[in-house]
C-alpha cells in the first residue's frame, strides 16, 4: 500500500484529500506545517507527497518543505495543490520541482488519478534502473492507433529507454512522460478524431469521450494514426508527435497561462507540456508537435 504525506494548512481540505486517497487505497498522513511534514518524511520516506504552495519562512528549522525534500529525499515525487487564486502561478509552482499539480476546487477530479499516474510512472522508473553509458544515438518510431488505452504501455517502454540512457534525473523523466501522455492524447482526440476540447470546457466530459469512442470505428477517423518519434543523443532527447487530422493554425492556440484559460481542462495539458520541455514547437499545419529536453545528468558532468 502506497504512503502519501499531505501538507495542507486547511484542516477541512486535508480531510477531503485523506478521504479521497483512502478510497483509492493509499495510506495517508496529513500535516499542517512544514516542520510536521518534514518529521513525517524523516520518520518514514513516503511514496508521494502532496503539498500546498510553500510559504516564505525565515525559521531555518522550519525551512520550506519542498526545499527539504530536494535536499534529503529527492527521489520522492511532489504534487502541488493550488487554490484558484494560485493557479495563475502554476508555471512558477512547477518550477519548484513538482511533477504535477491539482486544483483544489476540482479535487475529486484531479487528485486520485494524478497520484495514481505519478506513482505508477515512478515505480516503473525506479524498478528498472540501467545505464547505457555508451549511448551515441538511438531512435524509436511508433505508429499508434487511435486507442488511448495503449498509450501507457507505449510510454512505459519510452520511460525505460530514458532511464537506461542515463541522461536524466528520475523526476525529469516523470515530467517528460506526463507531458508526452498529454501530447499523444491531444493528437488522438483533437487531431485524428477531431473531438473539440470545447465539450470538456463546457463540462460535457461524458459526451467528449462518447464521441471519441464512436469515431474510432468511423471513416475517415478510424484510418488515421499517430506517428510518435523519439531520438536520444548524448545532448538530450527529442520527440515528435504527428497526427493525420486536418490540422489547425498554431497561432490560434489559446495561452494556457492566461487567467481566462486556467478554468479550461484543455489548458492544463498545454501548461504541463510547456513546463516539462525546453522547447515546444508546432509545425506550420498544427499536426506536428516537436519537443526537446536537454540532458540533466551529463550536462552537469555526471
């Protein structure tokens, strides 16, 4: 059973999180202050941490919880919980080293799945550690059907390759996999199946997935594929995600960091992608997304 340490100053919010996670099979320890959270992690390192936005502190003994984790338990993935007023700072929040974030106002929607996905990715990475010191260049090309259920299996192989390359920290790999999952889902749903994100933005999530499932067996959607390419080099990794849909004008993509777009489910995926890669470029027709990340181990001479 996976153990989660929650740092949440609001007792009611902490109770909601504990209830949700307990229903999903997690063991939860809630704390109200950074000092309590540090002690809980020192006593027994958790599998995951959920923490609200760190507050500036001058007391050395009660240093920022996130800072302490980076120093003493760097392998533990961090998920931030943001209030509505803090979501505009989501990009800065992710720069603290968190692998994802949840929105408190959408706790029941975000929390269980986010933590399950994050923990699953981390387990696979840490259980299959290998080093490919002689890597010069490796390329992988996947042709994917419009079936989102196979994406995790594909990305499990990708994360293995990223880990064995020895190019990246574990937390960086987790972030890239989460970003790639978002990119492939976008190519399947919005590109090949032409399901508009407006449905989800309007709250019609059920209709969104029902339409996607129906189109998987209809022409011309059923004959389209997603081309997913990964290139590993000593300098880092490059990825291409290409759909076979009609495309769109990339210049019309809404800014996911804009206040008006933080409420949109679709904006969260774009925000994660842009946060987790060094470069994010759309092809001229909008059907191709190019991502890259510089090596974070060898770049430091490790």
